[in-house]
C-alpha cells in the first residue's frame, strides 16, 4: 500500500481517552519485572509516537521511558498495559496533542465490521427552495458501510432536487464529532465540487510533506454513480463546539468557495490529522501527525470560527442558527 493511501486519514470519532481503564484486568506484582511481551508492546507503542507524532519533539523521552519502566513492573500480558498506555497518551496530551487516541482490538474489530450499523444522514425541505442535510459522525472504516453512507447522502440530495427547484442548501455539521471523513465528503461532493478540497500538511522534519486531498463526482470506481445535485448553489455550513476531527475536515472542504458561509459557534479544535497505526495485538493507535488545511492551504488553529456567530438556542425553541442561515440564503434570491 502506498504512503499516500495510508495517509487517506482515518479521522475517527473523538474518544474519551483515558476512561474505561477498569475494563482491563490488571494483574501485576510491583517488584517483578514485566514480561517480555509487555516490554516489546510498550516499546512498539513508544517508538511509533517518537517517530511520527506531531508533538514528539516536545516530550522528554528519557523521563517518559523511566516512568513507563516503573509503571509496567509486574505486568504480564498486553491486556495489562492499558494504564501505561493511558499515561503515555497523557504525556503526549500535555505536550500539546489533544487528538491522538488508542482503540483496543475488540472495538477496532467491531467498528470495521460490515455489519456495523452507522447512523445515516437526515434531510428535509425547509421551504423557500432551501434543502437541509444533517451529517452525523461515522466511526466505521468498513468500505461497504462508508459506501452506503455516502450513497445515502447523494440519494437524499437527489430526492430533494427532484421534488423542489432548490437554490440553496443548509449542511448541518453540528455535533458531528468525526470518524471516517471520506464517505461524508464523497456524499457531499455535488456541493463541494470536484478536484482538490483540502490538504494534509506534515511539518516534522522526519516526514515533511504536503498531501492534496481529492473528491470526484462518482463516475469512477471509488464512488458509485448517483445522480448529482445541482452545483454552484449557495451553501450555509453549520458548526458548533462539538464539530470535531473529521467533522471539522468536512467543514474545511467547503472553505475557499465564494458561495459558502459558516454559521454557529467555533468548532472543537481537533484540526490535526490522525494517521492509524495497527499494533501487534490488532489494536490501533490513531496518532496526530500533521495539520488539516483547506483548498488554499490555510490551517485552522485553534479551531474553525464561523462567519456568523449565533448563540445557542434553548431546547424546544426555534433554532436560531438555521434561521440565520435561511436569512442569508434568501438574500441571494
């Protein structure tokens, strides 16, 4: 597999990094040296971070190595290593990385299964020739799950286009905490356009490269053909403090286009790229290795700011963000 293929990032749903340690039984004897299996696994984990992490140069590796040695005393199996892994990730987090996380083997297996039930996009007609799409998070990396997800978006767009003469769209990315960005972007391609929609930028000397990200209409092998909606329509993109990771990359895919405006609250600020590293036991380390950028190579740190800030509306009241977006869309008519 090519390096670029590997770097078609799997930006997964934001984790609760250090919760659930109790789910792993820890059988240790403090005065006993860790098993060879444990030493190899923790060395593998640290080596990946040291060689690839965006914030690796901000870590005191000598001190961390001593802490890992102390905390791993008496550990017998890989399953016992979770508290030590949590400590390593906390150290990385303290160095500035808020995005990297660990996926145990069992969870990775279930997420990548073809039977994984992903929440699908929602759509509705808002009146006044405006269509609405709600794009949820998608954590699955399974190709068939992703294909169904993106086709679902396209079909809903086509249905609204067939029934109404749409002049604008609301794309709601609020509460989209991320996951697999590619099916989301492939589904929204008729509104994003073709070609380069963004970049992954890797500034570390050991990597040092910029990779363009492309999206196409779906006439080739990568995306099954679904009748495309009209292009060049105005698009109002809604974001909030829970728009994160892949959700933020989907938002950035609309940046740099003259017919787009952002509404809501600043995003969560997980605008680094996560590369997936499969560990020897089948678990994964999702590691921040670079920055997300829009089609003009602009990065967004600490987060994406909306063009129009809209205060949160209490539950069961009129959605002020949608109303602000509708007002802007109607101005073009």
